């Protein structure tokens, strides 16, 4: 199944190349030498619609734009291609995509997302290739669904170019194989045990708890997790009175392997979010004070402040 | 003052003397965009303004750059919408900007008046939203939660201000003529139709900023449509414009359809008093350039086809080699590389 999706992605790339060749062949004359579209020159082409509020400009990608600061280029156009008009807005909207990057569901995820959130500075807007969008969507949406998310309207693939000039990073390994999804993957449990990643996940999650687990059972295709003792680190949408009767769900994860739950005698770090009336697990770590990375996380958590973006939408 | 500037000023002076009776504020579009209208003395020097408009200019100095931008927008849109027609909205270097095409009560004049008043309303509204004009700003009456359940936020376009200013500035010339003039009535009607074309196409724009781009959280604002859309709407009104004549209705005069079998026009329709010339031959005194030398489409039966555009005079055919970019590809990271391609095309021009 994964192989099938990859094949489709490659097909898209191939058709893009063929279209480019066809365009060249259709020209009556012969092709002459290359010329370059100017870099970072007048970007007036971006003017349209709401963008008149802030004329487009080429700005540095800030270090705290975690989604894109290491994408491979250092400057971006603001407003971006998702109509985010201020850097504060870009950061706020991009922050919820950072945990997806850590899932490594597709090697083109960052290039795809950053081509929209932090578009490269060229003389006209260049969108990601449709095939790249489709490849990332097909590989990553199953992972997103574990957290109660679906592929958003703003990233719908049919709005991206096919055959026209577009952004894609040619992977060095052309025989890319995405991980098979479903029965062998459990995204909330497949988290890297690195303090920086845990911190970012903590900021992206709505609530976080230190707790012991009484029991785990299956319910309607989900894993139902019944806590024993719980200490809130971040309450978010959980009201105090709800905390007593709190029950967590690992969405669509009834049969997926979650090694952290093999032994329930430990304390756990649990992160999640509320979707309708259910509290969904987004990450679980064993509360392991002996682990160097986890110890580092605990130290950093004491004085780390998650970014606040309240001023973006007034 | 450079010799060229001297010559230009002299020419402007000469034309101003002869054209004073037919002044037209659209000439603002011809001003250099480098300079800004920022002093009251500048108002006195602007060609094409009547005295009342000069006074408005002095009282609203900060709005005048938007008026100029509106004039430019109107001319560009007119030239786009009429690019395939015999009269293609070409402009002159003298007053009036469009020549007698506009001073006569033709269908083309109807379009020009409508697109011009729309251009001013549009440009002023945008200047409000961008913060360029401090006296207006966003439409603050749009706030809270909408009946559809989303939150109003962002900057809703203050179209009421733009329309009101357009009415004050553009219509003042017609109102100064008195209500008895048929031409004034026609112009007032078409000016208002232009502004209505924006009002009826106002839309709601939204932004989803829930987690992961979802629309759990959504804010919306009211926005003017793209000006191209306004141009399209008015072009359709132009195609279906109503020929009218003045008639006494009660104690006042009104414009009624010349052909009684036609249904009455609405506030959004364009009206005209005089039939149009055929625009085939050059008539410099009228500002008509004719169609000689125009590019035409050999295979088209529409107005842009060679038969119609060339008025039956025939056309020349030539082989032209076009150089253009092709095969553009994005290279990581980050530049776009294109090839130069030559393409041989047939070009047809009117005799």
C-alpha cells in the first residue's frame, strides 16, 4: 500500500518532466541557452487581494519559526502563500505542524509545508508541486488522524501546479520507501525521546499530565486508557472537576503496538488534546528520571515558556 | 527645469486653453507617480479639475493620491476590457484623456464614466484599509459574530467611505451643470452604476486559523472584489446598455428608453444618448485612432476577428519569431532556471 502511494508520487514527478519536455518540443525553434529568473528582485507580482495591507517583503526566517528555520534556505516572503500577514501569525499557525515533522511520515513534509509557510524569495510566487502535496498528504494524513486531524482545506492538493514550475526537493534516494501505515504504527507512541522534541510537543499539545495508568482496554476501535493517579502539568481545556473522571483515548489505535503500555507500573508523561468530547492521547513517555534526555526535559520544562500568540487575532 | 519639461509644460498650457470647456479629472492618471499631491498649491496646477474639485482637493489633500490611483486603475481596466475592440480605450496626451469619445454621449462614454467612478471608490477604500488614509480606516460596524456563526475580525473594507468620496468628487462636475442637462443626467446615472458594480460584488473573505489549519477557528471580513471583476461586470452592462432620451416626468426631467418596447433600465445598468461611430478610420480631432495596424485574429468571427476589426479593408500577414521562456524548473535551493525558446507565429494586422 505504501509502495502504491510512492509509485503514484513518482508518476506525478514523471508526468511533470514529460510536460516540460513536451513544452520544449512544441516550440518551432530550437532551445537556446539558459537564463535565470532573478533572485530576490522586485516581488511586485505578489500583489493581489488582501496582500495590499502589507506589501510583500523578503525577511529572514527567524530561529523560533521551528517548522522552517532549518529547511535549507534562510529568507522567506511575508505575507506567505497561506495569507499569513505577520510573522507572529506565521509562527502561531506553523507551530501545530512541528510535531508532524517529528513523525517523519514523508521525507518531503518540511519542504512542502515550508514552501507555503515560508516561501522562498523569488520574483514571483512558486507553489509546491501537486505530486509532492499528494505524496505528503497520502503518507501523513493517516498519522494526523491518530490525533483527530484531517488534511486541511488550505492544503488541498488540487490547487497546486501540475506541469508548471513548482517546488519539490528531489530526494537523493530515489527509491524512497515510506513506512507502512496502520497495524504496525502507533503515532502517539512512536515519539523520539529527545528533550527538544518533547518540549515542542508539550507546547503543541492542549494538556499534559503526569499519571499512572489503572488499565488499558479496547473500545470502538480506540485504546481506552483509564488513569489511576494524575498530576496536571498543563490543564488546557480540562476543567478541575473533569480531572477526576478523566479517560483518555488512543484514536484508531485499538490494535496498534504501544510499547510504553506494555508495563503499567511506571509513571507516565501524557500529552493530548480535546476533540469534541473525547480526550485524545497525542504523546506518551515513560516518566524515567534516569534517562538523560528525559531528565533534560524536566529541567527545561521548569523555566520554558511556550510561545503565546494571543495578539495575532484581535 | 529641463528643456523637455519646458516643452511639455508649454504644450499642456496650449491644450489647457483650448480644452478648458471639456476638462476631465481622469487626467490625474497622467501625472508622474513619483511626485505626491501633498500641498495645496499643487491642487491649483492639476489639469482637468473644475473649481469645486480644486477646493475638494485642498480640503482632502491626503485622499488625492488615491484619486490619482483610481484614475490609473480605471484607464488600465478600460484598456483591458476593450483590448479586442475597434475602440480600445486608447488615451491621448491632451485633454480630454479619451478625446471626443467621452465628450459625446456614446455607449463608450457610459463605460468610461462608470469605470472611473468605480476606480476612485475602489482606490479610496483600499487606502482606508491599508492605513494610508487615517481619516477612515476599517469598517468598524462589522464586528462580533455573524449570523453564519463565524467571528468578524480583520479589516473589513470601508466601502461606504470610498463610495461617498467618489460621489462627492466625481459627481460634483455634473451637479454643477444643473439638473436640466441630459448629458449630466446620463453621467450621474453611469457614475452611480459604476459604484453599484462594486457594492453588489462585495464578498466575505475568511481565514482559517484553527490548529493545523482547520476551520474550527475562523475569522472573516468584508472585502471589495478584485477590480478585474468590477471591470467584467461593467463590460457586460456596456454590452447590454440602454439607449435613452430625455423626457419630462412630472416637474423634472428623466432619461427613459428611446425604444418604448424595451424594459426600463435599472440603477445598475449603463445608459447612453448617442449612437457610436464605427471607429474604423482615424479621426485625430475626435481622438479616434482607427484600426489600421491593429493586430487581429484571422480565425475569429467575433469583433476581434480580422473581418470585423479591420472593417472589411483586409489585413497583412507576417511571420514573426517570438522569443520566450520555456521549460522553467525550480532548483533546490533556491532558483528557477528557464530556457529561451523561439516560436514562429503568424501575425495579422489590419490594412
